[in-house]
C-alpha cells in the first residue's frame, strides 16, 4: 500500500513550490533590470571609444578612494545578507535580525559616501550639463542609488517582519528573494566601479 503524504510533507512541498515560483518571478524582473543597465553600459562604452580623450580626462575627476570604499561596503553588505539567510534557515531569528540591521547600516553608508562624491563634483562644476561623461556618470550611479534605496525599503520590511517573528527555518522566502535583489544591486556596482573609476 502506498504511503499517504503527511500534512507536514504537503505543507513543505507547497512552500517549496511557492518559493520556486517567486524566485522565477524575481529573476524575470532582474532580467529586465539587467537589460536597462546593459543599455547604459553599452552607451557608455560606445561614447568612450568615440571620445577617448574627453572620457580619460573626466574620469580622473572621480574619487577612486571613495569609489573603492563603497565597493567594499556593498560587498560586506552582501555578505551580511548571505549570513542572515543562512541563519534563518537554521532557525536563528536573532542572527537574521542583526544581519539585516547591519546591511541597512552599510547601505546607508554607501549612500552617504555617494552624497559626499556628488557634493565634491558639484563644487568642482562637474555637472550633467558640462559634458557627456558626467551625464552618463550621474545617470548610471543615480539609477543605481535608486535601486539601493529600493533595496533598503525591502530590507527594512524584512527587519520589521523578523522582529514580529514572521520567519523560521520552515519559511524564509521573502528574505531569500530580498537577498537575491540585494546581490543584484551589489553586482551592478561591481561593474560600475571599474567601468567609471578604473578604466581610463
């Protein structure tokens, strides 16, 4: 006689199926985002080849130190998210809560450093209206900053839900989906940093 699936097994299978569907949805969304950033990366590359002298001169105005610090900050934030997800899968809600809080602090630090960069450029007169390089620079980094803020909103929601005990090792789908998005935000910056700051 065939075994009859228990209620717990059915619930686990249902949760797993829901996670797979949700994960497929977030990957489809990120594919459209990738095309958006990909278009900007392509435009930047084309104009950089066409106006090599201008782009070389203007990229020297960027603060490589602040750019490098921001890269480290975002990499650390991705690590804290990954640790948090691993923790909730082990049923450690307190660790997840701490990791989400750390990630939000790091994300805020990234935006603050970006604010310092923008302020420096404005003082130097490096504005979108001055040349093509800074038009693309503000467009790409500004769009990325908007994605960082969207990620922070999602992370804050996850932190509130964690504080209310919404997640456990049996259910952590929203946290995992938020983590995938945050890793994408980190990955975009890893492409932006060398493209804008290092390749002269």
